[in-house]
């Protein structure tokens, strides 16, 4: 069978692969707890669901403009006005099928063959493959647990080259949950602008930031420097709408047109029904977000206490999202020499699905999602601890 060369080095999503293995074991009758998938355990808010039902009842089931209906694009612009005081216009926004397509569109629109893209590690699993699909070269920027897995200007400067075209930032981070304060983001943005490096700021978890930390964004920097920054958002995490596939772009109007051209030749518009639901979500109320934040802070602290009790384990305290990324390499052995082997062992012996840190660019670590009920989380951690400690 003929398959294109560009796919030969492309790896499947590690998170989806782990989930598939967990489902396979469940089908065999095994009791499996999954801490692998980044999906809130809350339901989509009722007013969002009712908006979708009304769209169906009203027959709103036809094609729409590629970038979204005017009401939705206005709601996206309004989001940045409400939360960050940024004045955006409809033509500076567009909707896509989740944040993943927004990122894909951007990379296809911005990268020429051979362009380098700086990606701080740990990174979301899809960043390097997307860059490669666009013909670019991923350049990984190492960070440390001691720095909270946050890159500094010095880190970026160390790997920057004349071919560097784009910097891909993510805050709060998947997989670490760590979060750039506004001052740090602004410093990086000023450095990138001085170097002529375009920034893609992936902020899909921006509503899930926990006090005393505050949400940060490059939307304000974009407003002053629209040719240097694009901001990516989504409703998947903050509104428990993972299956609805609703992401968006805030960018210079010319870049929005370029991304619309790409999307128009691939998926075209996102589902018309999802668009109506998204308008309802973006215009409020936002009660569910506060409810989730309360639960996630509690779960984070419960999980941190357990994980940090394991001898030799370090784990930065995340300020956002719903992930923990502890360093577990002390528990590697000849039989389990890396994070992938350790996760396989946990799945088979503890019945807990986790994601190896190697998928995120740091093989010392393993990603734990705490987007599950408290008792489920504690049960899973107890099982993992028992296997780790051999008790």
C-alpha cells in the first residue's frame, strides 16, 4: 500500500493509545482506572445543551461560513473583552474543530519547509508531529522540575537560530499543569518580537487557573503587536465540551484569512449545532467553571500529598489545568527502564492507566490526570503506590 513519506515518522497519539489499551483490558473484564485522558468528569452545562437542542429544532443544520457564524465570532471577541479587556473584532477571530485544528491551521499557514519551531518541553504530544507535517523542524527547549517546567528567555536564547520562525507556548501546560505568570509571558513575548519570532500561545486551559495564581494571556500583547502573536482557545476543558469540538483563533485579520483558506479546503465549518452551543457557553453563565476549579484544587492537593509521600519523587505544584507530572525515574529498573515501561507495568499490575513522560518530551516523568472523582483518584494512587513501593 502506498503511504506518503511524511507519515513514515509520524507517531500516533500516546494518550489515545494508552486509552485504547485500557479499554481493551476493560473488555477482557479487568477493572481499570484511567488517569490518562485529559477530559473533565463534569457534564456539559444544561444551558449549552439546550442551545444545541434549539438549533436542531430550529433547523439550524446547514453549512455556515468557514470561520463560524457572526454571532460566534463576536462571542469569541467578546470573551477577550470580558476577561482581559482586549478589544477584538469579529474578523480577527475564527472557529475550528477544537484547539487541535486551530494549531494545525496556524502551523500550516506560518511555516515554510525547514523553518524551526521552538517547543518548550514537556510539551503537548501533538506539537512536534504537527510541526513536521507542516514541513518544519521541531526544536525542543529543555526545562526542569526546579523551574516549574517553565522556559525562560535564557533557555530559548540557547537554542534559537537564524532559522527559528515560531515559538509554541502553552499555559497552563498539558502535561505539567504549570503556568506562566503574566510578567514571564510578556518578557518572552518581547524577546520573541525582538528576534522576529512569531508566537503561538496555546491558552486552552486559561479558565482553569488556581489562586493565588491568576490567568495570563498574550491577548494584550497581541492587541499591540497583532503581526507577532496568535492566541488559541477552546471550550473543551473549561466547559466540558471535549466531544463538541470547538476551538478558536485570535489573530491578525490576514492570518485569520490564511487559516480560513486552509480550513475551507479541509474540514470547512465546524458543526452548525456546536456553533450555537458555543455562543451560549461564551456568553455565560460561567458557574460550572468555578465549581470545577474548586474540585480540581481539592483533587490536586489530595494527589500531591500522596505522590510526594513516595520516596525520591519530586513533583512541582501546578497552578492550572488538571495534571500532575512527577519525576519517577528513581523507580526505573532493568525490567522497567523508562516511562513507557513503567506505565505498562502500572496498567497491567495496578490496573491504572497513565501516560509516559516520553510522549511529552521528558522520559523521567509520568502524567497523572486528576479529572476524576476524589475517591477514584485516591484509589488509583494507592494502587500505583503499592506497585511502586512493592508493598
